[in-house]
């Protein structure tokens, strides 16, 4: 797979959960991605209470060579339901919103204590795969949660946060899962280079509830540390994307897109060379030292 082929467009920022988006903006984003040769899209039933899936269905229905991934286990207006029957019903509803008879993949959506026995859950997903409704099955994990109870080798995909602030899962997904999807390459905007300690998110942005105060200040300082080891002509978002796109343990990178202009940097980074080895080594060392955070900032992680 080429580096461009590793890119999956994440549609959560288009759902309205980060602020209102028009159907025109959504269509412009998706068509710009298609024009650039990007054919893979990630969504979920609860992104905008079904709005993201419905928008994808309107724009991409009938499109050839398009891969759509969605999730199950967290349903709009209902909440979490990881029962086998609930998962099958959720996937059926997603197919209707997406206007497709089948999709490339489906992930269990961030299960925690809701699933105590994965065997019947995986068996049902395998049955849906055998019917041809999905081509791949996987798990989108809650960050930092232990998934050792998942049967080894039965799920095709594992989706988890992976970025310059958090690399814990990237090297440990196999052999339990066959492929690794890195999500949040810019850490929900923390690595965008646009935040400061004074940043205040609007009330309709889900980050308003947690990205503030001491945590925001600590994360801003970590981003400044990342910038300090980069060449003068390179910004943090560029380094973050290029680092993941060339990471040997990462098969796919989910890049959230909220506006057409967000695609410019993604496309440019997909056609750029890997980071210089010295830069990659410096970024890994900084991460492994936990950014030299003082003791009083313990617990203020991403």
C-alpha cells in the first residue's frame, strides 16, 4: 500500500460534534478527497447522531472503489449496546444510512466493561462477515484500556489513538489484531499548532469539557517541546502526519477533516519524503521521556 493509500478520512469533525457543518462543506470535503485519490472513509453511528453516516451515504452512494468503515456498539439516541443482536441491528441501520449493501469494515466502538465475554460478540461479527455485509471486522479501543480478553487473531483491525503525544498502542496491536489503524494524528487538534493556554472552545465543541485549565497548559508545553526539535521550516502538524504515515507498525492513519482546506496539508504530507532519521529519533526520545514533564503535571496527559 502506498503512503496515500494509508490515509483514511475521519468524519467525526464533519458530524457537528465539533461545531456545525453544512452539507455543502461535507460534500466539498469528501469530493476533494476523492479527487486527490483518497478512497477510504471512517465514520460511526453516533457521530452527530447518525448525521455523519447519512452525509457519507448521500455523497458516496454508488461510488466505485470506495472503502467505508463504521462502528457498532454505541447507537444514536439509544446508547451503548454490545449484545450480538444489538450489534447486528446497528450494522443494518448503518448500511441504510450509508446507502450500501456492504461496507469494507466495522469496529466495535470503544467497549470497556460493557463486554465481559467477547466470544459471542466476535462470533456474530464473523457471521456478518461470512454473509458479505462487511469485509473486515475489528475493535476501536478506548485509549489505555486493556483488551487482552479479545480472542487473539480473530479480529482483522484495531483502531486506537496514536500520535506524537501517545504511542503506547502502535507497537503492541499484533498478533491479537492483524492491522493497526492510528486515529487522532493531531490529538483532536492539540497538535494543530493553533492552541495556546488561553484557548477557549465553544460550548458545542466536545473538547470544551476537558481541554482547559492545567491540562491545556501542560499539553501546550508538550507541543512547544515537539516544535523545538523540528527543523525551522517544519510545523508540528506536518511532522505529526509524516511520522505516522511512515511508521512501520501503522497500517492506516485516520485523518479527521472538518473543512476542505484541512485536506491540503494531508495531501502534501502524503507525497512528501519520510522525516529525516534524526528528527524521528528526537521525537521518539521526547515521547519516551514523557516530555520531561515536572512531577506536578502527572495525570495531566492527553
